[in-house]
C-alpha cells in the first residue's frame, strides 16, 4: 500500500547484526584516527586561506527595472546574476587537535606515517629505512625455504604477515611476486621454531635428508645404466652366428672345402 511506513527493526535483531561485526585491531583504529586528524588539519588549512566576507555579510539588492511593454502593463526586468557571484559561506574554524604521532623504533623520533608503516605496519620512519639490509624485502619462496615456514604460517597464523605485490623482474609474463619484510619473517620463524638453534637444527636435518635423496637417485641411475649395458652385451653375444658345416668336398688333390648349412659360408682348407 502506498504511504505505508516500514515496521521498525526489533532491538534484539539490530543488536545481533551489530554483534556479528569483527572488532578492529588497535593498529587499525590508530590508523583511522591518524587519517581523521590529518583530514581535519587539511580542512583547517583550506579554511584559513579563504578571505573573509564583507562587513555585515549582506549583499545589497538593486531595485528591478520597469519596462513598458506597450500592451497596457509593465514588466520588471530581473538583473542577471554574474557567474561566480554566489554568496560565500564561511565555516567556523576547525578545532586544533593534537596528532597521535608514532615513535620510530630506530631513532626514537616522532612521525606520522612512513612506507614501512603503511605497507607492513612496522614502526620505522622513512629516514631510518634501510631497504638494502635491515629492512630488506624477500620473496615468499625465500621465506619458506630459508626460514622453513609453511603457507599456514604466512597466511593463517595471527597476525597474518602483510606483503606487497610486484611484477617479476626476470619475466613480466610470469606470476607476480609477493614480497615480505625480512624482519617480520624472522620473527615469525622464531615463533614457529622457538629459537634460532632449533631452526638451524631443522635446516641441517632437512639438508641431510635432501643429500640422502640425491644419493639414492644417483645410485638408482647408475644401477639402471649398468643393467642397460649388460643387456646390450648379452644381446650382442646372443646374436653371434656359429657355422654349421656340412660334409667336406675334395676340390683338388690336397684341397677340400666345407659349406655352412645355415648361411652358405664356404671354408677351404688343405690336407697333408
């Protein structure tokens, strides 16, 4: 029916729907607050740059002109407003708020945002960032092989490690690379293995098992080669023909010959 007002949602259902939402982490709330304060500061700076309106803020209105139409009545000619002549609205200045600055873990100075904080949630300012050594990025494959991490350690264990995606520098047609912060990967490996010594022992065991597997494969190939060589020699020996000669024939006084009954080979010899 037209004009019907929808029934209000019960309070129990509304509270249940709101309860299904996952609470935000402390880092996410802090980032939202920093973005809000930054937006307020930018808005305050724009308002400070606007000129103030004329005293009183009231625009004088010019009386309309009266035009005689010649038809027994008059028309009032409205003044065309110039473009951009709209009244300026002055907003009250935004309150001055203190920013929730971050503390750099290397130099101890305050900063608002940085590359590592934005992409990896790592509290280090851009001035202290060492992309070649301390804050180096490594690929997902290197993180799994060098620090013995599984996919679940990277993708499911809380907190999930953050990463950036870049094109493969060797071939752009290959899949994109996932790059992780090396410091966070090392920290996660210590959480999984407990200590650096346990990680090194696990790496040595894995290295030994790989060497044994390689040796087994090598021995298997050598055995197959030996078997192939033996089978080829046996076939060669089996293919050697042995003549089967028939009765001898006297060709001359002391000359005789015998003919193979299989291949027809003639053997000529002399008898004394």
